[in-house]
């Protein structure tokens, strides 16, 4: 279930594991950021969209797992 919706008393299926500290090319290999349970939360698509509303994506992940910076 979406952790943010549950805090508001709503029952909504979770769909995306969100990193509370955003992933960047500088921290993508830091397991204390990428894999730390305290940095992850399960959210629904709506909560995830609200979190990232208006935030331009700074990078993508390439087919081989490499980080590709956006211009």
C-alpha cells in the first residue's frame, strides 16, 4: 500500500519504490542511498507524480545500467 496515502487514512495500492534522497550520478553507486530501507518508500503513481511535479529529469539509466546525464 502507498505509505503516503496510508498516513492520510486512505487505502491505495503502491506502485513505485521512491528514493527519499533522489538518485544522482554522484550517489548512484552509494548503497547507503540506493539500497537503504530508510531511504525507500512505496508510493502510488499519483503520490510519485506529485513528488516530482515540475522537476525536470536530470538523467536516465541506459540499457547497460549506466547513468546518462540529460542536457
